[in-house]
C-alpha cells in the first residue's frame, strides 16, 4: 500500500506541476495602458464626461462595477466610452482593469 501511495502522489505532483497558475495582473503595465488610453477622461480616477460616474471605489460599487464589469466596459464601451476591443489586447484590458481596481482601493 505504501508504494502505491508513493506512485499516486508522484503522479499528482507531476500533473500539478504541469498546470500553469493563472497569470497575475501586471499593475505597472496596467498603469501604462491607463496613461496612454484612459487618463484623458479618467485622470486621477475622475470622469470628465459624467462626473458622478468616476472610478472612485464608492462610484464603482454604486454602479456595480467589479473587476469583471470593468473588463466588460473597457472591452465593449458604452455611451461616451469607446470600446477598446481590437485596440487593446485581452491582457492589456485585464491589466488596466486590475490597475483601476487597485487604484480605487487606494483612494486614487
């Protein structure tokens, strides 16, 4: 029984070793993407078009904009916000969304 357990544990460790963990968001890259694509309207977490819909934590929460919502909004746009699908990669969008959430948590 001991040898069988050793073999099974070894197999599990090999399989788990092949599974790549999800890539962590690159906040520095997200900041660069934000600066180049978002800051004109959202510098400092503000919104120059609709001031009440800022990127501040309270406004994000009020409008139900969690990480997935921000990714969706950046990807697809809405109203005055342009869609960035096709202009930014999925990784760029994920990083900028994570940057926005991190900055909102810090209070911009």
